[in-house]
C-alpha cells in the first residue's frame, strides 16, 4: 500500500507514452506486435488518466495525512482530496475522449445545469459537506443531536454523516444502541445541530436531582452532595472549567462559571428537590451520575437524623 501511488503513476505514464508513440509512429497501430486499433488506444489513454488521478491522490494524500496529527483533520483531508482528484480525473477523461478541452468545459456547463435539477438532494448534501468542513458545527468523534438523532459522529462523507446512535428506541440512559444512523449532510443547513463535545468545549453541565422531605437540614444535605461531587469529579471538573472559561472568553457572552459543583433548591408540593450541578465529559455522564447517586444516598443514610425522605411512592 505504501508504494501504490508511485506505481500507479508509473503505469499511467507508461500507458500514455505507449499510446502516444503508437499514434505518432505506428503505421499499422501495433504495440509489442499486438494490433492496437483506435478504440483500444482510447481505452489506454483513459486508463492512463484514471491511474494518474489515483496515483496522484495516493501520493499527495499519503504525504498530507502523514503530516496531519489530528484524526478529524485527516478525515477532512481525505475527503477533500477525493473530491479534487475525482473532479480532475473526470475532466481529464472527457478531454482525452473528445480531444477538445473547450468543448468539454462548455459541455460540462450545459450538462451541469441540467444535472442541478436532477440531483438537487445530492448537490445540497455536498454543499452541506462544504459547510461542515468550513464552519465545523461538528466533527468526527463529536457527540451531537440532529434531526431527532443523537449519537457520536462516526464519519463525514461528501453526501452523508454516519452517527453511532445513543439512546434511540432500543436503549436509554445515554447508552449506545449499536445502530448506525445515516443523516444527509443537507440537514445541517436547515436543522438545529446540538454539539455536546465540540472543539474547545469537551465538557458539558449535568444535573442530578435528589428529593428530600421538608424536615431535612438543607444546608447539610447540599454540602454532602457537593463533597461527593468534588470527590468524584474534582480534578476533572477544575480542568474542564478552565477550558470552558477559555472558550467563553473568545465570545461576547458573559457568564458566571463556578469552580465547584453547586446545589440549587427547588420547592415542590410535598418535598424539596436538591439539584446538583457539575461539569463532566458527555461520554462519562451516565457513569458519573450513577456513582454520585450511590455515594450521595449512602452518605444520607449515615445521617438519618439530618436527612429525611418524602413519605410515599410518587417520587
């Protein structure tokens, strides 16, 4: 695979040179003793163009991908090179067949106008791909929600985005279902896109709610919940808050960002709801919530004289 590009280019040059020699000097149009008619020469020329485009793609792609550290950028570079060399190969192939570049370009313009109506969806998806590459609403590996689909972006091609589904009809609790959902790239131009893990903001704010009785020492309960969150997420949350503030400083938005977890108190009809707010990586949200629930309930159980739960089963 390493030498595929140079080998394809070498074969392309040999085929094209051979066809030109036969056209120029071959009285009986033979090559190595084998009769070569005009259709066969045309096939050789087209094959040379195809191999040249493929070899150029492999050679340039290999060089650029080797010097691109980011996995997301390599994915984008690969798609751009496929588009560029595919278009060059197509135009060059038409030129070889017709031997008239001006007519080729003119024909492509006329045909392109007709194709626009026949392939509106595909063209819109390609425009959507350009928008994704330039504006970066999401990238490979991001967790997004788009058009009723929620999951991790597995790949972004010229026409579609493949999403590794989270939740869906099969599972819940922020877990992957194992299904791949294909979304046309054109959707990004007309729908809301929620990115849970974009560049520069790899963490999101989560809430965990615990219902307690009015007889509860609310200050004590809030301190217990905050201490549990600090024990589980202290260092990670501190690093996440620093990144969050850096990203926020690049925008005109002004928000107060707490360094530590906080607890908001919400009054309900027959109980008090304590909502713990903390910063966590979106892929570890469910795991962190489960661990926090268990730890907080255990700590509440150790202080029954200060924490009481609502009586009833409609919590």
